[in-house]
C-alpha cells in the first residue's frame, strides 16, 4: 500500500522525513543507504518549501506496500527483497508551479520485518527526538566514512609503496636493458674490430705472398696497384729512383713524396690532420689539392730508399688501422723489390760468367758441331749446365755436356772448375769412362757437398767407332743416317761426387756416315708434370724429322729447329744445353 504525506510547512516536511527514515529502518535498509535517502529527501523538501505551495510525498514498495494504514510489510511479488521508492510531486490542489516529479529508491533487504503501524508524533519533543535519531544515522555513516577513509589512506599508502617499487623495478629493468644494449653494442664493436683486423691480416699475408712469390722487378711493380685498387685505395703511384746515393732526382712529384724519400718516414698531405700513427702531417699537395695523399717510402732492409708509394683514399680520409697495414705492406714491398733487384743482378752476373766460360767449338775433320745454351727465364736456375768440345793430341774429338747441382754464381764457378779439370785430365789421353771416374774423385775430395752429371763422347777421325760414358746424366740420342732413332741408354755410372767409389765404364757404338749424336741437359726434355721419358721421345722425333741433306748443309739451323718444338711448352725454369755432333759422309 502506498503511504503519502502532504507537505506545506517545515513541520510537515520534518514529520515526513522522520516517517520515511523510520520506515526505511524498519524495512532493513542499511544505515548508509538510509542516510543517503534522508539527505537527498531533505534537500528536495527544502527546495519544495522554497518554491512554496503544497507538495505530496509518497512512499511505496517496488511491488506495492502490503497492509493498510499500518504499513505492516514491504516486499516484492516473489517474496524476496524489493525497493522503497520515494516520490515528491506537487499536490493536485496545492497550486505548486513545479510539475516534474522527484523520485529516488533504496534497496529493501528485509521487508518481512516491518509490522504494525508507522505513526509520526505530533508534539515538538517527539519531533526533536526523531531529528536526533536521524543524527545518529549520520554519526554511524560518519564513523563508517572515517573507517573507510582509514582504509583508503592505508590502501593509498600501500599503492604508493607499490608504485615506488614498480618505479624502482622499472628503473632497474631500464638500467639492466641499457647495460645489456651497451654490452651488445660493445660486443658488436669488438666483433667488427676483430673481423676488420682479421681481414687486414689476411690481406697483408696474401699480398705479401703475392709480392714475394716473384723475383721479377717489373712483375712486382705491376702487382702492387692490382692488390690495392680498389680495395684499399682509389689510386696508386709507385715512384722508383736511383737509390745508390740515397737522394731522389728533382722530378715532378708531390712534396710529401719527396719528403718521404728524403726522411724515410711516411707523410700525409691533406687540408686536414690525418692523425695517423707514425705518419707526419703536411699541407695539401699543389699537384692534388683536393685529394689526400699518403706517401710511404719503399726501403730496403738496410733502410736504403728505393722509391715512394703514393696512395689516395677512397673517401675523404684514411682509417688509422688501414694506414698502419698499408705502411707495413709498403715495407714488405720494398724488401720484395730489393730481393728482386739483387736476384736480377746476381742472375745477370751468373749468366755473363756462364756464357764467358762456355767454349768456342773447334773445327774437327769429318765431324760437324753445333751447340746452344739458353738460360732459364724464371728463377735463379743459371750456371749449372755446360758443354765443351776439344781435340786431343791423337786427333780425337772429345765432346762433353754436364749439369752441376745448384744454381747461381757458385754453380757457374764450379762448372768452370770441372771443365778445367776435365781438360787437364784429357791431356793423358784417357777414355771417357776414365775421365768421368777421375772427375768423380775430384768432386768427392774437393767439393763433398757438390754433385754433377755428365756425358763424354769421343770421336776418332780414323775410326767410325763412338766411345762414350755417362754419369747420372740423361742418355745420348743417336739419329741414324736413315732417320732411325736410338737411345744410348747402356748402364751409366752414378752421379759425380756422391760418397761412394765407382769406376765408370766405357761404351761403344759403330757409326755410319750421316749419323747425328745429340747430347743435352735435362732442362730440354724434363717437365714436372710428365717426367723425362716423353721429352726424350720428343727429342728423337725432332731429330728424325730432318733430311740427311739438311743436317749436312746447316747443322746450326738444325739446332734451332730442334729447340723450337721442345721448348714451346716450357716455362724455362731451368737452363738448357744442346750439343749436336754430325758425322759427315
């Protein structure tokens, strides 16, 4: 059932407010909700009194208030908890100007507890007690509010501490992340530096191997720019000069290059400091004012200047580590150039001595001679091969070809000593085998660390018999008058000078007019990939290709024609001797 109060005065409003509060308390409305209801209702009633007129306050349950006049209970239709609805509207006959109703609702947990009437006292004392009872609800609310404020303050402090912990944790995580990023960056830098260092060392090793692999001065100068451009330099210039007096001639070169040649120290010419280790800074070159130049002297191991290596960078400046590597490469290039010059100097001396010691072929009745000596074009393999031909007192012609182990000046000198000793022994008229036996003893006693191979062939003008002997040397090749080829490979002696005693045997071969004997060294027939036997066969084929009349007419031309096919596929890393002996008709 609905409860209603007419409100015209403040007293009416107070009684209605007290009645609503008591009814809410009886229905089990919580204190806070009840206080909130009373406060909201008081405010609305104050506005109504201010506006004037008569107002109607009604109170009803969500499904209606059970009971008549007594307000015995309030509950929903399903017997469960409901709501109390408070509505304030102008009274139909109150002449109030407001027409919009004001309404609010509070939960009603225990509507079944409400029984009996809900009277509102008329006297002022009871009215005051009602108002004081409302203050008690307010006091309870305030206590609960204070308690909630304490809880809020506690939770606020707890939240503050939590936030401080989260901030500290975030700071630690940020510091840890920053440290981890710095560690990763340092690791990447270290890995990059290590990779760059490995790359530079690998390049330096490969470039050094390429420069020192050759003893050809011009080839080293050609390889140097090929190694550096474009990998480490945009341009390379190699300036060589006469280093005997240690002063470069006054030619047009950058001032930094001239200074590097004079001082023996690297120079850097640019419009900015290079800050390169061990390098002196200079103003930019007038020849290239917009291009930085690194000028490094090329020095021998004795610090004698050979020239200057001038490099221009790919960018605006040099990386200091690259500059250090390039300076070291220039040092090694200077050593390689010095070695090549010394090698070429010694090679020229050895070749000159070798040619000076080779004999001039004699003229012998009934026998034509032609000889060729070709020095090696690669390496210092000069001075070991030799040939000789001389006449004995009985008119016999002795022809010799040999090979001394080792190369260079020492081999050339020993070759001359062997030739001199052989000629001295031949004065006694000994046979080829006996002469080789005596040479063997000579080497064993005077040069125990030196070995040699040789073939000696003797022709007698009154006898068509060839007497020959060999000591560790490739066998002679005989061309018969009809073009047939025979290899005189009867058992030879061992190498001359080996530490054992030996008597080298003579061998004989009956010759017919038109026969040609070829004596040679291994440089003519031996190839590393195929051995010596195929070369001997090619030599025989070359001899067989001649007509007898060609050999009778021009033996010198025949010697050249024999060499051509045999040396066409040779790198000439060993010197070559060939001696042709042609028995005329």
